[in-house]
C-alpha cells in the first residue's frame, strides 16, 4: 500500500489556500458585526481585533475533509478510476460514522463559541456545550476504549463502558480547555495545535502498520487550515481565534482518539500547556478562586511579565512542543516515551517553581 502523496498534497493545499483566502473576509466580518476584542484585560493588544478566527479554520477544515471523501476508496466499494497517488485507502467501515460525529461536535463548539464572543457567556453554558459536543462524539463511537501500558508496551483490556465514557469526557475537556487557555499570546494556540496535527498526520500515515491514510487526512486538513490562518494571527495579530480556541482544542482531542494509539503523542506535544493548565487550576483552588475564571497566572503571561516578547514566547513554545512531538515519533518504546514525559514534567514544574519565586528587576530609574 503506497502513500497517496497526490491526495495529501491536494488536501493540504486546499485547506491552506481556502483558509488563507477566507481569513481576511472573516476579519472584515468581525469588524462589521462588532465581534472584536477590546484593548485591556489579560491580553494587552492595541486597538480592536476581530475574534472571528474560528470561521475560516472551520470552513477550510470541513470543506477539505468532505472533499477527501471523494478520493477515498474501500475494499468493499467499486474501483474509483483515480490515479493511485490520489486514492486514499479506507480500512474502517465505521470511519464515516465517526467523521459525522467529529463534524457535528465541532459545529456545536463553533456555534457556542460565536455566541460567547458576542455575549461573553459565563463558564456554565460553555461547560454544558462542551459536555454536549463530547457526548455527541461518544455517541458516534469516538471513545477511548484502552490505553497502552508504558511499563509493558502492551494494550490494556478494554475498559468498562462507564470508565470509557468518563476517560473520553475528561480527555476532550482537557484538550478543549488547555488550548483555549493557551490562547493568550499571538499565534501560540494555533501554532501549537498545528504542530500536534503534523505529529498525528505523520504517525497515522507513516508510523502505524498498516498505515491509516484515510484517518491521516483529518489532521492534515486541520494543519493546512491553521497554517493558512497563522499569517494573520502571528504577532502582531490582525485577527484572534476568539472562542475558536475551544474549537481547535476539541477537534484535536477528537483526532487524537480516531485511529487509536495517538493520545500519547498529543501528551508529548501538549505536555507543557497541559501541565500549565493543571498548575493554574491548583493555584486558583488553593487561593479560593474559581478555576474557570482566567487571570495572568499562565506561563505565557508570566514570561511576558519578566520581559520576553510575544514572538520569543511563541517560538520557544513551538520549539519545545515540536521537540517532544518529534520524540514521540522517533521513540518506539512506550517505556521510553513515558520516561520522556517524566523528564518534560520535571523540567516544566521546575520552571513553574522558579517563575513563582522570581521577581523581575525594577525598570531603570524605578
């Protein structure tokens, strides 16, 4: 089974170009409709910036994923007549069913996110929408049924259904909210999720045996959509993700489940943001604060406060996440991956402790 490089190139290019073309239109729409972030608050930007970044990403992703279905061939279907390099082999007859769950769940998150950008909803409606979207995904068989034991490298037995549902809900909630909380510096959330999508694509297309080409096109389409959006979102951003950060976090969580054996890869890529999220929840609870209410305690905000520029912070995050994402592809042993995760956790926690004690020097003449 040879890799369909023609199809991969078509899907990536279509998603990238569509997102690149639609983002300026989404920016104009945000300004016209008043869906903008005002200066002030946690994010220190100049002027009104539209928060409609979810629209071009969603449109480009959905359009190219649906386009890919016309390139997909199955052992149980009639020959397509497509050139071999454009034929995407599908091995799982339930894949279309799961794809429907992905698209319906993402649509729920998108709509609630747009309402949030318009009305600034309290945490409870957002939480309910996330539970609803995750419930839809579970109903469409997007579930975590087992994990790989890092000590033995073997699959666990299938979990009881209640445990499966609980773990899936927790995982989707973790990825959705971690990416949203990561979206505090221009280009940071979209770039980190793009790195995660690249890792998922490479894992599905070139590491799994047999390769899962029809699954690999999902993160590839999201990767193209994010890279088409990033030129407008990198510092200084002309458009923000807004609540679209929830959308790409949810989509990433789903994509890490579809096809199986990929949650560990996402843990390697998102290890730093996930630990930052856990750290902030613990800190807020310890201070008697609502953990769902944001502040400037996140790592990226602390790095700004000690003098790093937004570009520096973004590039450091990219490097860190890409390094450990690359290790997840290069390290074959589950045990060594687990040890790499431990090393990353120790380094990250040490950095948090140092930042918690560090007081930046006063400005000159201060």
